[in-house]
C-alpha cells in the first residue's frame, strides 16, 4: 500500500500561480508513472499531466505551456507548477501514482479555486 499526501491547493486570482506537491510513502524510483488529475463539479476526472518512468511529460492540451510537472525520485515527490491560472482550472486536483502498470493509488485531493 502506498500513501499519498498532497499539499499546495488554495484560492488564487486569474493569472496567478500555485504549486501542488504530492509525497509518497514508498520509494518512487521504480514507479511506472506519477501524475496529476483533476475533477470539476459535475464532470469526470481528467488527466492533467503525467510522467511515465523517465520519459517526457504528457500534458492535457488545456494546460500545455502553463503547467509543469516534475518528478523527484530522491524525495519521492511529484509536483505540479501551475502558472497563468484560469477560472476553468478550478477543480479538485488528485495525485496519482502507478508503481506498476497494473497498480494504482490516489491522493485525497486538494481544492484549487481560481476566482477574482
């Protein structure tokens, strides 16, 4: 069992920035993937960004050029730097890790609200 602890959500004005961080209870060195998803009210949970092993990150089209995902296997963390935030980025953001292709763990979620 892998425990995930997320931090960094909050309220920010449009155009502002936030950084989300997710710490894992196990070594992430051999994890298949680490990433972030989000779920807005009344909508499905969608991929925001993910890193599979040491490959280049994969981003949703809606966040390309604004969000940056980073994975630190020495610290067992995956972070999401969010810049130029828009009201439509408002959602609960969930950390996701897959130690292998067939196993899946989720964080508890952290609220991000973009509003003036």
